[in-house]
C-alpha cells in the first residue's frame, strides 16, 4: 500500500553513518551466555513494544559460522522465521559500500584522497570544485544535503517509484553555497556519497553499479547484494513497515524507488552479506595499509541514527566505543528499515542488526533506547565470542 504524502514527508529520510573499532573489552567479565540472554530479551522486548518492528534480526559471524538471533516474521501474515539470506534495504550503510569502492580505487591509483570534484565531475557548482574525496568520505565537505531541500521532497512525493537519474539528485540543492569551509568541521550530507559515486564513474568510465560490483561485491563474495534503481525488492525479503500509523503496521517495502537515494542509501543486501561485507571492509581486504591508515583518522561526529556508545567519524566508517569494547562500522535508516553493522578491526568478527521499521531519536525514548541497547548487546556478544 502506498503511504500518504504526509507520512512520506515525515519519514522518507535517507540517514547514514555509524562506525566502530574494536579493542579487547570487559565483555568476558559478564560472560557470553549472560550477554546472549540479555540480547535475546532485548530483541523480544523491542519487537513486542507498542509500535515495535515486525522483525528484529541480529547476525553475528566469526570464522566460517554465523549465529542468528531473531524475533517476529519477515512479512506480516506469514509464519516463517527471518533468515540470514532475506533481502532488505540497508539504508545509509550503502555509504560504507560507496566508501569501499572509492577507497579501493585510491589503493590502486585510480583516485587520490586529494582528487577534487572540479577535476572529475563536470557540471557541478563552482563552489564545490575544491572539495576532495577525503572531505566527501569524511562528511567534512560543507556541501548541502540534497535530501533536506523542499524541492527534493516535493519531487519525491510526486514520483515515489520513478526516480531521476543519479546526477539529477544533486540539482535539488538549489543554493550551492557551502555550509562551511571544507575540512573545517563534520556535518553529514547525503550529497557527499552521490558525488563519490559520480567520481568513481568519471575516473573509470563505467557505471557506478558496475564499479561497485567489480571492486567490492565480487571480491567479497556478496552474491545477494545489489544497487537497484527501482522500487522492487526480490524475495525472499524482510519487508519494511511503517509502525507509526493507526491500526496494523503498513508495508512500505516498495513504496519508494532505491534510485531516490542511489549510492547514499539504495543498496539491497542480506544480514549474511552485511556481515561478510563489514568483515572484509574493516579487515582491509579491499584497500592497502596506507589508505586504511588514512581512513581510520577520526574526529567528533555521529552516525545517523547514532550507533552504540560514543561515536566518532572516519572515512566512510564510524568508530563506536561501547561498554564492551570498540568496533568499526556504520548505521542507517530509511522508510521501513533501521540498520547497524560493525566488525572487529582485524575483520575476524562482524555483526549486522536489521530492524524492519524506521526508528530514530524522534521515535521516542522507549523505542530508540531499546534499539541502541540491542546495538550495544550485539557488540557485546561479538566481542565475547
């Protein structure tokens, strides 16, 4: 069922961010069984809460094995349990994928962290010309977020399932003036990762989707991950819901085409693939040591929604200091979904938390507090493995 315009305007935000780094932690002080019990209870509590999500899925991988903790069903009206191979929209975790693609090109010499927008992408505002790959990936560019513009929201509501070409997303930023001097501060912007993908296209002469596949999806064996343009989600899938409406939750899985957020939020994946991705990405499977060192220089900045513990921002990756230890990763939310994925810095362990409803700080303390507790406990189980 198509949502009302009011609901779309209120909820169709394409948030991103979130990151993690791991150090040995006091997780073993409580012991894995107790942390697992707490995680199971927290998952059940969120699912059963008023306006809670129809499904909560936590996948934790170490070695060749993956543990799955779930509550609910992948689609209301069915009796199946969620599986690790169910597809879903990863929201702003897509920014980690575009970061991985760009940093892979940096490692091979196709790009530099100091390559500028003006040198690679034609037709962009003059004010953006000196902004670099490093600033885009670190959200220190100062470029306004196209998804905040009234013009963007009007166009979205008028054509939910038929997005414009990716380059045109940036045209909704009608005032091209930078919000601050590039590199001087942190401010999340969906525009940043659209530009990163366009730069990848420019230096390779290929569609971003093809570069993503060659540079990230194929090397990491992510066979169930893709970047579509349309609204459809292949089955089997974790359906996304609007749980704020009166009455039963409303299925919004195919309400908005992925092309409306493209490289900043349009990726489709599975819990299993997310765990494989974050382990390879954080573990350095795609980039060289020099590039990774540059990526892991952090400054104050949080992901959207905030990840567990204290957040700090690197290049297309966030650091989360939790009560159990430190991990690197990313969060995201979009209409119908909330996501979190993180890994130990050596890539030996990873976690993906997938929620089939959009939960943000504005959802209220009970739901949002329960969400962050699940993030934190999932890290606790990972680090006590």
